[in-house]
C-alpha cells in the first residue's frame, strides 16, 4: 500500500481545493473519533482520506466506470446517483491501494449507511458530515455536540432524521433503502 502522504498527493490531484479540504477535515475528525472509540487509527486515516476521491466525477463517468469494472448497481443505486461516488471510490481504493473489505465497505456506504454498521462505517459516516474544515453552521455544530455527548448511534440517527431524509423529501429525491435499514437498525440498538 502507498503511504498516506502518497495517497494524499494522489487525492489532491483529483479533487477541487474545497473537496480536498473536506477530505482532510474528514480524516482529522475520523482520527479523533477513532481515538475516542478504540478503532485502528491508520485504517481510519486511509479510509477517511479517500472516501470522496470520485466525488468530482460526473454521473455519466461514474456509471461508465461501474460498467467498465463490472460493478453491479442495483435499481435503487441507479435511482440515487448521489451515492455512486462512494461505490466507485471504494472500488478504486481497493484496486489501486489494496484496501481491505472493511475499508472498502466503509467508503461504499459512507453516504447511505447500512444495516449492522461496523465501528469503521460509523466513524467515516459521521466524520464526513461533522468535519470542521468545511462543515459549518448550526446543523454541523449540533451534530458535533450529539456525537460528543451521546455517541455514534445517536449521531447517525440525528444525521438521517435531520439531514438525509428531510433533504431528500424537500428535493423530491428517493431515499436509498440502505438509509432506511441503517436508521431502523440504529433505532433498534438504541432501544435495546
């Protein structure tokens, strides 16, 4: 695997300065959460850094990449194109950098979440939405407070209930089924 510095340079070439700044912020927030919750820091650092490496690709480029690389997209995936960058980034990270299945999956699901999220999944999902370099405003502040005071599960529920679902409804977009599965699973674990 390339060093974190080499991957950082690769990512910098692929992203706009703002998106690169977000990726660095996500990595920093993920490291902070990894220290607090006992996840492997190097694994978190690599995963968070590349989570958005395909974000600058157009929908057409993402779909073409999936076709060329035999990535099967579900009907739901095709209906929610905002998630495709995670699917492609996960594939690139695995092929080019030798990421593990766990790291692949955390990148793959970083926009939707999923049922039975791993600790790595949760950290990347939350860090992406709560990093402090580009995520500003009342929502981000509240999310950071919930993460600190109530933990990862409550933070994920907050994201889904106060950002993902309302935004999708307002924009008349389909809510990916993985988000519903993630929400139900988190709710179940909170109530247990």
